[in-house]
C-alpha cells in the first residue's frame, strides 16, 4: 500500500502541486476562486497552451522548436497586413497565414531531418529570421487598425459564455491528445523520441515524421499568432516572444506528471495551468510582474531539476 502511495505521488506530484497552489491562492485572495477569475486564468494561458501543444508533439519525438515565439509574432503581422493593407477576405487571409506557418515548419523540418542540423541550432536560427522579418516588414511599429468583427471575435468573443481563445485551446489540446495517445502516428513519434536508431531499423519513415512534427508545431504557433492579433486588436511585431520560454517550461513541467519522462499533452496543460495560476495569484497579491517572472522561472527550474535528478527527463 505504501509503495502504491509513493508511486501515486511520483506520477501525480506536479498535479498535486497545482491543486495546492489553487487552494493557497484561494485562501490568500478570495477573488482568486471566483468563476470569473478562473475563466480569466484559462484565457490568459490559452495561447500559451496552444503553442505548447505543438512543442509537446516536437518533444515527444525528441526534438525542440525554438522558433515558435518569433513565428507567432511574424504570422500575426502577416494576417494583419493581409486583412488591412491587402483587404483580403478573412477566410483567405487565414488560409494564407496558416499555409505560411506550415511552410515555415517545413523549412525547420528540412534543416533538421534532411540537412542534419540539430533542432536546437536550426530553430534558433529560424527564430532570428522570423523575429527579424517581423521587425523589417513593420519597421518595428505596431499595426493598429479596425479589424473585421468576424476576426476580432476569435480573440475577444464568447461561445456560450466561454472566451473563444479558450474554446480554440480546448480544440487544439484535444486534437494533440488524440494524435499522440490514440493513433499509430503518436506511437511512432514516441518511439522515435525514445530511440531514433531503433525506430529507423524497424522501418519507420523517420524523415517524414521529423518534418511533420515541425509543421504541426509551426501551425500551432501560427494559430496563436492569429488569435493574439484578434485579441489585442493590433499586430505587434514582438508579440509572442514569451510563448517560447513559458511553452517549453510547461512542456518540461508536464513531463513530470501522468507519463513521467515523456512529453504528454495533459501534462503540458497542467504545466501551463501552473504557470497561469502563479501569475494570476501573485498579481492578485500585489506582486510586480518582475517578481512574478523570478518566481515562475525558479519554479520551472526546480521542477525540471527534480525530474532530471529522478532520471524522468533527459535533455
């Protein structure tokens, strides 16, 4: 019985920590546990979670995508310019932007799977390209305009009382979960992440899968970029930068829960909830954003160190 309890703690300690944080912040600030504030927490982490879902797919196959923050900012600028300057209909503008994001992912996948550049280096380079392109196109200035209501609805609207970014987040999380946990593709991605050589020897299409994960990661980042512009009502060339560090933090924290040692979508969602809960709770307690960053970063470091020490994560 005691061994089972220890096993339970080992597998779900991070989730227990999330519940503990919620209880503590609810006691310290009664406003925290209100339905309005909890819904606000979900809205705050929605775009982070969408981006992190793509990063989870990459990490499941043993790769990292550092370009997501820059790509989110660039694709946000692209759709803003298509809607305002080119006056292209919303459906076509979104399709073009998503195709651009997928093409960007193809470039990442080509550099990693075909050229053979380590993903850490390849995507660090494309991050710089995306960030520089966003600043070049806008000359470092934000794009302010009156966007169509059908577009701003994606970021500011509600569906049966639930913010649209949260709805989109739920859809992306469900799709990513199904892909990784319920399909042969997901099993193959985990196999590649566990042992690339063994996966190649059994005949898995390694190159195809390694390209695919970067395409999916880039599409997720593009969705975040699109919804971010709809939410802000403006195109910000530097927007989306925080999604990289907090997204990776969510993924690595998530690798300590449910399926220790493996990137998994429910774990990533738990990690994002921890990040959002800490930020919201500290804000209600009156802490400055700078203190919040220090505390969030420290918690991420401690969580990952603990997991690495237990050999649950190998980086």
